C-alpha cells in the first residue's frame, strides 16, 4: 500500500512538472508575441494525456500588458478551452473569453485631435475642436461606448460648447456627428469579437469572446 501511495505521488509530481514545463514554454512564446510578464496555467489532470493528444482542456493566461502593432492593452486575462496545437498549422481554440484595458492615449493617437477621459456611469468624456460652416467649436461631450464586432463606437449623448450657451438642433446634430468616432481594435485573432466595453479611469475595459478561434502559434 505504501509503495502504491509513493508511486501515485511520483506520478502526480511528474504530471505537474510536465504542465509547468509546457506553461513555461508558452510564456516564453507569449513574450516574443508582445505580452509583458505573462503567466500561463495549464488546468486538468492528468496533464500528460493532454500533452500526448496535443489538446489542452483549459488554459488561463494573464499578463500585465500586450503590445501588438499600433495597439496596446493592460491587465490582460484570457480563459481558453479545448486548445488544439497541431504539429503544423494554426492553433485552434474551442472557446475564448478575454478582458483587457485599452488606454485612452492609444485611441487618441489612432483617431487624432481629441481628448478622452472617464465620464459618469461607464460613459466617456470626449473633448474635440470641431469645424462647422467655417466656425470652430470647442466641444466637450459625454458619450456612450458600444461594442461592434472588432470596433469600439463612441456616440455622444450630451454636448457642451465653450462660449455658446444654446445650440440649435441642426448645429447640435452636426457637432454630435463630428464628435462620434469608431476605433478598430487591431490584431484580434480570427473568430474573436468584442462583446462589451466600459469607460474606466484607466481606459476602455474591453471584454472579447470567440468560438473556434484560429491563432498563429508564433
């Protein structure tokens, strides 16, 4: 009986060691893909059978940040299930649920000529100089943030214009149209879309999900 207990303990130890080695290799590859200080956790027991089949039941990835092309996000976390890693070709992920925060300055640089800050109740405050009929208006707008495929859409709900106490409906509509904007989140894997977005003090907190996601193994 003691021998069986020892053998079982050794087996568990070897299994967990293999999981840790695979996670470590995944972390090194993620660093090369632009993740900062990533942590990978391989779930499920036994792990060695998953390794032999090259299919991993559940994987958790966390990272302080991610830089991809002109995009950047912080506090990244992803839960992956049924991760299939063939010897050749893209990695296939059965399902993915991820969150991350896109800083305001990333969107400001991509769109240009505007300022962004957190507003009330999960909305965003947009400041922008807008030209209408040859006149310049310094506009501050409170706006809703919506998810649309791989995009963030910012739609004004209230406008204030410096030095203009009252606006006609026509001018208000024209200003709102100039202040509204769309930001395309770059480099999302095939099969991933944005489900929800909220304005926070740190930036746009984005939740994305996908099924049967294809990803370049790097």
